[in-house]
C-alpha cells in the first residue's frame, strides 16, 4: 500500500502501532499474553507482537541533529496500513 511506510502522529491514539517488524529491536519482543485486538473502522485486527521500535534519524527540532527515536511497548498489526505514533505517549515519555 502507498502509505505503508508512512507514520501518523495521532492526538487521540492510546498506543504506538506499526505494520512492520523491520525496525524492531529483536531482543525487545514481549510475548503477547492475551489476544489484543485493534479496532479500525469495521475491522478487528490482531496484534502479533509487542516490543521496542526504533525510528532512525529523526530530526531534533531543538538542535537540528538527527537522532533515533526509541519507542517502547509498540504493537505490530500487519494488516494496518499506516504506522501510528501516539502524541499523548510521546509527551508522557518526555515527562
């Protein structure tokens, strides 16, 4: 899909959600203990893994240097079209 490598900063999302395992730290995976379902429109999508995801070379607006953005407790849903970063969780992480 055209948007599969795009990421949306979502004001209302309560989780970090991605559709690919590519940038995950493989040692960070947590076994999903129960079936976690993500609702998207009329679909119910199953979370397949959870772990630490690394966005490479994000520009830091304060010093203009590129840094990696490391997000914990990110869920993978392969059928999801776009990646979602929760704005609320980013602010919580910063605190």
